[in-house]
């Protein structure tokens, strides 16, 4: 019996004897293939696990477990080495620490897609890039229009700009052959570009109290990562160690520490074009981390951030401009932004519909882009970090409402589109 499941990343990091950590078993502990093949498509499993984690958080927040739930998230945790210390409640270790791993994986996926994937040529990039841009601008504009009179609420303008790739793609995959594969690839590419946009937004608009000394130290760490890449270092351990140092420096600098994940990922060498997972450091890291992020990091983040008490809620609560702006931005703004941008690119600039897809199906996928769960909650936690606690409750209500509406409406449109197609 294994008390701690194996993590292939330790082998890729060059750890000679991972058994000293009780990390010794194969297959990958989060390889869900034998469990998901007969129940639902394997690609949909992360989205379903995410939904379950969110539902569990809501259950805890609205039952006798509420006090336990809040106490666990507020549990103080401190790491101290001599005079240096990091002290944060558990929820911030999740948001600042575990989410850095998520962004590391996003960075790896982005680099691979640009080098040899769905974003490897200008023709492949144009439609998802334009769609992602429209899907960020319109929701943000809707939220800003509804909250411009409240300076504190206005700070959350970027909350509805994000798409949750695991949740949205999980819902889409569940529809199976009713949706062309090209649309699944399209939504994935849009979400990847969307995540990159979220990184830029966080870097530019959600940083404060900058420390020049710590920023300089983070810059030195980044230079070391670049040097490792240029020197042809293919072991992942040096990148991981320096990446942790960059994370600490950014955490202390005032720039959000999760950016260290993307910085580190972009410095991990890809290897030759077409390298398989055994020879590409980037692909090895991506393969090793994907299950841990999909079935560990993201559900834990959802559990820690999705809980909101429904006690005392009235219609006026849902009519507050913060949840209204978020829900409208996700549900209407994403659909208008993504679909409208695609229509302009196709009609005016010669882009093409994803292969085998119809306009109605493209609309359905655009609506699914309004599922902004993980990233929207994350940006909300940054936007209202120093605001009264009631604001985060409003954020959660808006994100849950907008994401659920987008999921239901998107599925309905895609099912309607499938019923119109001729059967062979």
C-alpha cells in the first residue's frame, strides 16, 4: 500500500531515489483512464472534478460545516528560515502558491502551442487570438459600465474577462460527437490566449507596494533561468529551484507571485520540433504535472474559493452592480465578444470557421466561453484583496451565476445545432 502516490515529476527533476519521499509507484496516480473510459470521456473528467469541488464548497458554506470551513481556510501557516519568514493563512497559500503551479502549466502549454501546436502559424493564431481579445474587452466594458460610480467595485473590471479552460472544455467534451473536434481545439486555443491575457492584466493592474530590491532579485533569477536555457540545460531540477526563488522574490516584491510560474515555464527548453515526451523537457514537465493540476491544484483552489453562504440573500443582493456586472459580463459579454470578434475576422479579414462547424455551433461555444469560474474567482481575490469581505461574497455570487447560465445556455445551443445537422 502506498501512502503517498507517485509523482513522475521527481524522476524528470533528476531525483535519484524518490523512494525516500515515499513517491515510488507507477502508474501516474492521476491517470484516470481506467476509471473514466466507461463513465465519461477522459478529457471531461477535470471539469467534473472541478464542479464537484465547487459544489462541496457551497455545501460546507451552507451547512453546519461552515465554521469548520472558514477556520480551515484561515489557518495560519508560516515558513521560517532564520530571519526570513513567510506567514499567510491557508487560503493565500493556495491562491499564491498552488496557483503558481497552475500558471507554470499554462506557460508550458502556451509555449508548446506556439512552437508546434494550434498557435504555431499566423493563420492558426488569428481566429482564437481575435476571439480571446473580444471575449476580454466586451465583458470588462459591461462590468465597468455598471460599476463606474463605485471606485471600489470598479476595481473588479477584469473579473469577467477570464474563461475557465477546465470547466468550459469539460462541458464541451461531454457533448461528444455532437460538436466537431475543431471547435474543441478552438475553445482550448481561446482559453490559452485568454490565460495569457489574464497574466498581463494581473501584472499591470493588480500589483501594489512594489519593492525595487525584490524586483531586482526576481530579475536576476529570471536571467539565471534564461541562461540555463541558452546553456542547453535539460534537467528540470535547476529550473524548478530557480523558479521557486523567483516566486519568493515576486511574492515579496508586490507583483503577484503566480507570474513566476509563467516566467519559469517559458524558459524550460522545448527540444527539437516533434520531440516526444521522453526527449523534450517541456513536454515531460507538462505530462508530469497535468494530472496533478487538473485533479489536485484546481479542485483545491475551487474548494477554497467557491464557498459562499446563501443565508440572508435577497433579490436586491443579486441586483447589486458587482454580481450583476460579473454575471452579465460572463454570460452576455463573452458571447458577444467572442462571437462578434469571430464574425468580424471571418467576414472582413478572411479568417475561416473551424472545420466542420456551423455559425450556430460557434455561437454555442462562444457562450460556453462565459464559464469563468477559476480565473474569475482568482482575479476577484486580487481585485478586492483589501476591500471589505462582503465584496468577495458578491464576486462569488456573480461568478457562479454567470458561469452556470453560460454552461446551460451554451449546451442548449449546441444541442439545438446538433439536431439541425443531417444524420448520415
